[in-house]
């Protein structure tokens, strides 16, 4: 399948603001790509804008072909204005809803879109065939220029300014007067069932979502089927996708679907975005659609509970392969940190907010790590990312003030994995500076979420409660506030693969690292060579 994406600065008037935004093919959200499981796409990305950009195919494993994965200075240098890059997108076992987005600076705020992967010919959904399928993209809007928002908060050392609105399919909904005529409407027929494909493209927040008077049934997440999960709400992390069925079984009327932020720390907009479920037929609608009661913004129980109930389908037709034994065990602390900064004007006088994994704040190189690894270029990165925290302490305790813990080291470090090794990573949230959830995303792989809990991970006790039977297969998982999450995967995809928090401000502060997975011995276990038109550095 061939496709062409042209990035350009588009004049845009919405939400009572006039500004230019970066878009793909003049659309916001960007175009939806429909593919079949196992397809290979060729996407020509042509940069007709005035800023650098890269495109990441979120959740696509890209077997043996990291060259088109997209994160800036990890697998490629940026696509500069006036240049193009022909990306080969290699699908394998992914099924359901994925997405694509910019992976340079904060461009993904407006550069993103859905990637829908249908079953192969002859295969069927493991749930009743829906009447229709509808993408639902949760987004975010700043009236300010998004790159200026990023530049400002990095300069002052604090948090970014909050967005002016959250969005459903590019619109804030009719609770915002500027968007009343353009509110997204989902027309449904009584008695029919609809498959909604949800993507959280919000920059910095888990989102709660609910449809008034209706339950939903989750049937997939992150490009994999799940056991049916019935709920009256959804909690979805930035970067995550959730496929769910909506049965139109209520009295014909107009009903709001609504979403708002789940926030436990930092600053966040309290704006509730809405769209309308509109039943067809002859009836008199109530003057105003019924608004659902969403969980409170600080309701961590609802957020953690929803995430913890997801399970793989794990059927004969859709088997899973959870590593039962592990070759490599890692414990990665996820922390908000501070650096001394006499001129910073953020929330902590004289301090700049940063973020780290195992006390290392990632410093982006100027030559991408994949090119440096493939061509043997020295001095670009180190290969000594620690397997455990360098300073063990009470990670979730209160009043942790030691500068050994609060002040991280700067570094560009990776961890090297042998081909086909089995890996367990325990993500441990910490209470340094402030405790917050962290939606962790691993490029090039899906992983099994085998356990999660509150407090400090206990290596002797907690693995006894792991789910090794039907854990969800995901590529993005929210680590609970002041808690831990354990994932497992087999390192059978050679290349350079980024792992990072999907809160954009945490990425800007340095909460990321990369794995280098070495080639295997056979020809089909080795990384393929780069394309001839890789973007040049410098």
C-alpha cells in the first residue's frame, strides 16, 4: 500500500483563535490509514512546512526494520523543511487500532491520526460484527503556538501552561461556544451495535471517558484483542488505544459522550470535551443532551481499576506467548527531579524540573543512535544504562530530600540485549518532587503486563501474584501513582528501540532511554539495511 503525507503550516480558525498549525494533508486530526494485518505500507513524508519533523508509527513493531520507526535522534534525524523521507511501515501481528504521530518536539499536538488494522481476508472479529466503525480521537488545543508553549516552559524550569480545551475528533464540543456548530455527532440506530476506535492523543494526561446512560464493552487495546470488559467508563492513557462496542439500546434521544482529565499532580485543564450520540428516527429530543457523570479528576482508584481489569483474549484462535522464565530482570525508577537553575521562575525557586529513569536524565544526541550503532560511530551514546537504581531508597516514602536522589545525572545511555533473551522490567514510580502516574511506551514491541501494585515493589513477594495466564498485550501502560508495574517480552526484534513516558512534558524533561537488541544468528533474525533516503543529520 502506498500513501503520501505532506506536512505543511495550515491557516486554521477554531476555538476563537487565529493561528497556523502543522498538519498532514491539511487535516486535523490527520488522515486515517486503513490497512490489513501483515501489510507493508510505503508512506512518502514530504515536509512542506517551516520546521523539522519525524513521524512515528505507534504500536507498529517494524520487525527487523527500525529505520522507519521515527523518534527524532533515536532511529533517524529529522526530516528538514523542503525534504522528504519514504518510510516503509512493516506490519506483523498487530490487529485493531493503532495510530501515527509526530515524534519531534511537541509537533504531535496537531500531527497525528488513526491507523486501522483489519483482519486478514477470511478472518473475523472475535465479537459480533458491528454496524459501523468510528474512530474517536481525544486531542488537545492551545490557543498559543505549540512550539512556543514548549520553549517557554523549558526556559522557566516549570510546567507548561495548560491547554485551552480538550477535543473529540478535533472539536471541543458544544459546551464551548466557539465549537457549537461543529460538535462531532455520532448517529446511531436503536438496536444496532457500533465499534468505536479510541485513541488518546492528548499530550500530558490520562483521560476519563463516558457516554451518558450507556455501558460499553472493551474488545481490544493497543493493537490486540482483549476479553470483553463491560464498563460504564473508560480510563485511557496518552498513547493508548481502546476498541469498544457501543450498543444503541436506550430510548431514542441525544446523549453526550464526554471526556475530561485524570490529574493527580501538576497543572491541568478542567475542561470537559463533549460529542453527541444522536439516535435516528422520529422523536422529540430533550432540549439539552444528558451529560454523564465522570469520575472525579483525582480518582486514582477508578483509573487503576479500569487498567487492571484488561485481559488478553488468550483463546485457541488468538493465543498468547507470555515468557514464563526470564533471562534479564530490570528495575527502572521513574522520577521527577530538579536541577539547580538560579534564573528559573518555575514552581521551585532556583530549581528546574527534570525527569529521569534510574536517576539518568536522557540527553538527546545530534546523530541518531541507530545510525551510530549500525555504522560503528563512537561517542554518540553509552551502553551502560543501569539495570537497577544506583541509589536504593524508600521510593514512595514522604519527604525524600537527599540530593543524591533528587538530582539525576545527564546521559545518553542505552541497554544492550541479546537476541531472543526474555526480559522483565518493573517500572517503579517514586515520590521525588511529586508522585504522578507514568504511561510508559516501548517502541518495536508489545509487552505483557503481568503485574502492578501500590508502594514499593517487593522482589520476593509481588511476583507470586503475577498473571502469567492472560495478561494484556500492550505497548503503552500507565504505571500507578506511587506504585509499580511489571512487564515481560521476548527481545526478538533487532534494532534500536526507544522507551519513554508518553507524557510529553516528561519526555522534554528526559524520561526516556533506549534498548539495542542485537542481531540473531539466522538471516531472518538480523536487522535489514537502511533505505537510501534516510534523512541526513546536520
